[in-house]
C-alpha cells in the first residue's frame, strides 16, 4: 500500500516533460555557441526535431522546441554579439526545416524498421539542409543580388558535416531507445 502507483495519463505527462527537458538540455549543449561549455559540440537541432516528432508528436511541443531554439540563439547573441547566428529574414527558413524533421519523426514513429528510419532521416536531413541554407542565402541580405541559381551552388561545403552529425545523433538515439525498449520488455516478460 505504501507504493505510489502512477495512473497512465500522469505517467505519460511525466514522460513527456522528461523528454522535452532532455531535448532542451541537448539543444542547449549543442547550439548557441555552447553557452555552458567551451567544448564545441556539433549542432543537434535537426536530429532533436525529428526525435521530438517521434516522441512528443503534438504541435504544441514543436512550437515549444522551436521557441526554445530561438531563445537559445538570442541569448548566445547577447552574450557574444560576434557570433555568426543569422537572426534575420533568412532565419525564418528554420521553421519549415525543423517542421519537416518533426513530420518525418511523426511518420517514422509508426515504423519499427531501422532501414526506413535511416532512409527517411537522411532524406529529411537533406531537404531541411537545403531549405535552411537556401533561405539563408536568398533572404538574409548578407549576399545582395544573389540569384536562386547561384544560391543553389553555394553552401554545399557545410552539408557533409551537417549530414554526418545529424545522422550520428539519430543513429545513437535509435540504438539507445532500442536497447532501453529491449531491456524494459525483457524485464517485464521475466517478471510475469
């Protein structure tokens, strides 16, 4: 009788808050010119939005995570104004970029296949990179007079790093959550 039993909806809320907190912590550690550490960890934003779509699902959590990313960037800029964070019209391209990753997360959350997860993650990373890069070059006013054709040929030197980091984060997530699920289900089965 002394044991606290959580009702399913309360347990779900606790899991949701824990997941959001974890995603926010990772975002703080990997974004905003590393406010907490001098170690430069690669940006995990694309991966975090895909994971958010998989786990949190609801649009309100997407908006919350997006708002947090903007706040982190603004804080980083206020601490170090020389940072290269482009807060301008081109910054708006992050909204559809992150939205695509979130939607792909929603889609792959229904799949249990690592190959589909990897393929859709890679596709989402490519499309999101294209959108965020093109909106930066075309809308930021840092490149006056640049044409769409010129912008398509620009920025690709950053793609390999962005792709490798995002896919590394996502494959790490897949491995960890697979191990945890396997561990949880094997303990539950043994207890029965």
